[in-house]
């Protein structure tokens, strides 16, 4: 993505309405004044009661204000009353936990994307099935672990990735942001600890939403690497990877 530039104008301009079409102009963050692509931002509109409503799809009616899609930037917008300024005093009281609400909405967005990918046949669940999918064609597009997944289970699946890809496993993202309960809801089954995305349109959509959530939380989207904190709690894998 190109480096953002800064709009130094005094007005915190609102857009003209929801996003339509494929070509969308860059937007100005009402907090930082950085000009960025809409994909890196969150649009906000006013509800009928004057409430500030996050518009994750940028499709809600009315004029909108844009904020860089980061937790700290949204919190700063609330603290500095930037929404009231942008909407020229028409915005009602903005909840102090707005950033938390957005984070939860992004988690729900990811959960729904996994559910859709599952319906499209792009998800396998269960340790044995994931291990088999890693060794089969076309392989996996990403591993999914419940947040509660044990380091041992993670290590064993990393070992399977090494057997398949050798030192080239850096292209396999690890999605471990959702709880077991959230994965159960997404996949319509109980006790989902390990799953995987296989190649397909559904997998692509999941990873777009996952990266958006991670970016909002200020977390990296680094892929699985041997000995990383995300695969086994930081300890180097034992000989044989198990």
C-alpha cells in the first residue's frame, strides 16, 4: 500500500454517501488527517437518533466520516470529540467503549466469514482432518486454532507443515483470534480446536477479514514460523517437530 499523505485542511470533510462501484477515492482520517485507501479505514454514519454508527461495509446511507482502522485511533477520536466536530454538532454522545464494540464487530465479521467458507466447502475441522489436508493437494490456505488450543497441538500441526513445505511454511497464516465457542458457532459443531482453510474464494474472504481484525488491534499478521511465539509459546520445536 502506498504511504499515506496528510490533509492539512481545516475542515473534517464528510463523504457524499455510501461506497458504490469498485473505484473508491481515498479518504481522510478525521483524527490523523492521513489520506488512505478506504480498506484501511472505518466509515461512521449517524443513526436516526444521532448515534455514531460504525459502517464496516461502507454501505449505510447518509454522509460518513472516516477513521483509520486502528483501535488507538478510534479511541482518540472519541477522546477528542472528533465525531462531534466532523458531524458539526449533530452527533449524540459517543460511547467510551466504541473501540471495543468495533473489535467485537470485526470478530463477528470474521466468524461469519468462516461460516460462509465452511458452507462453501473451504473448511476442514478436527486435528486429524487438518493434518490430512496439510499433506493432500492443494494443501491448506491457513490454519485455524481456537484461542484455547494447546501448544502441543499447534506444534504437531507445524511439524506437518514442515513435512509438506520444508522451510517454506512462511506462506501459511495462522488464525487464532477466536475462541472455541466462536468456532463452534461458525462451523455448527462442538469442541472445534483445530481447523483449516483450503483454497477457494471463501478462504480469501476469511483472510481479508482476519487481517482487518489484526490490524485494528495493532497485532501483526505474521505467518507461522518455527519457534515463533504463535506456534508453541516461544520454545523451539523439539527434534521431529512433535
